[in-house]
C-alpha cells in the first residue's frame, strides 16, 4: 500500500518477501510510479520496462492479490488518459507483467464489501477483525448500506486536459479490530461548484457517513484536504500523514486537524517527514502540542495488541537501515471499556 518500502517490508515481515495484499488507491504517479521518474529502464517481454514506484517494489516483494479501483476497465467511470508522466501506461504495463510472470490476481475494489480483505491465517482466532470498503471509483458507502455515486451526471472535463481529478476515485477502508478502528483512503479529495454556486466536497459527503476512529491516515498527504466535516466525524486521536513534498501538511489542514472546536480531546499529528521550516510555522501557530516532530524523516509504526483496547504509535528512524525506535506513544481506544 501507500508508502511501502520493499527493504523495510522484508525486514519487518515474518514471511520475508511474501505479502498477501497490495492496493493501488488511485492512478497517480506518486503512488504507483511513471515513465519519467525511474531508477532504470530495461526491456521485458519485448517492451520498455520502467523500474519506478510499485514496479520496483514488485521486483522484491511477491504479492498474492491486488486491489484496484477499475482494472482492467480503464473507462470506468471515465477514460483514463496518460498525462506528461504517462502513469497510465506505466501502471497498465506493470499489471500485465505481474499477471503473466508472478501470477498476481488483480481484483476490482468493491465499495461496501466486508469480505474482500480478509485474514488468511487462522481467521477463526480473530473474529473481531474486519475491513469494510467505504469508498472507491467515485462512490461511497452510505449508512443504510446503499452505494452513492458522487460523480453521477457531473463528468465534464477537468481543466483543459480533460483529466477528471483522480484523487476523488481513491479507494478507502475502515479496519476494525475489537475496540480499535483505523481509517485510510489514499488521496480522497475533490470538489466542484454546483449550479447554485455552492461548493461540493467529496470529503464532506464521506464524512457524513462515518463515525469516530482511533487512527486516521490523512487524505492527500495533508495537502488541501481533510474538510471540517470529515475531521469532526473521524475525531481521531492519531493522524498519520504520509509526506512526499514540502507543500504537504499545509497550514490549513494542520489547523483543522488540531482544532478543538471541531472535536474535543487529545490528538497528535504524525508526519513521516516534516522540514524544520514547516515545524517553525506550526509552532508559530501554537500547534507544537499536537504536531509530533518526525526527526527529519521517520517510519510511523502502529501496533494494536489483542482486543484492540489500546495501541501504540512508534517512530522508527529512516535515516539508515537500522529501524531504530526513536519514540513511542501509547493510547487507549475510543470504544474500549473505561
């Protein structure tokens, strides 16, 4: 999934290079790789192969099954077209190669499903574990169990390129384990103007259907994301933000995540990287009590013991390959008995 490091997975995974599932939340280059940013270029099956993103990870990790928002239908719900970095060509090439040579099974992500991501080892011993698919391909799961298409009737070209915002197609899920709940939805973020001039936010629509969680992966790297409605609904104690550029974790997003007006109680914001100048900005806003310093760059590791009544969030160094634990924070799950 997002942020997967092949070397780290091999070191931490008790099954070595075998991983049961992978999921591509949406077709953007920073999540899956592209043809213009790669470590090397080679020929495989008589075609150019760009070792980039997931294509590089898959040289080291064998995945049993993959979930994708639309594969193999690249016209669902709108035609996918290459942009300058040609990520559609890259991702398609990767899937075809892995299906032929590694036997990878790629399934279309099913919004509303509770049986697509399941435990494969001794599932009977963990009956209180479940993964619910809450959004994907522009659709969301409603509280009554129905599926709402957020984009129905509004497919007009986005900007001059004709490329609809792929972020709003992101796949998302709620993982439940006993009293513990985790939210993650890739880069789920998009908006447009209604006919009456008001603004429609896909994150608002999803937030109206969700309840409180313990840990949430911040949408869209903390960049122009996490509306007040969604933050208020999730009311997480821990916000994990996967960073890849300096503009991530922008000040507006940080303000919403830290606002006690949206929901009361303790919370921390855990970025995987946070440059010193960004920390200075956060401190100037008085956010130093919630934004955890990521020690320049770090792996955020979540550990939930049996029953999910409590959990820990640890920072591991990413400056070298030692995976040294730099800090540990402990929390009690919202739904745990008091």
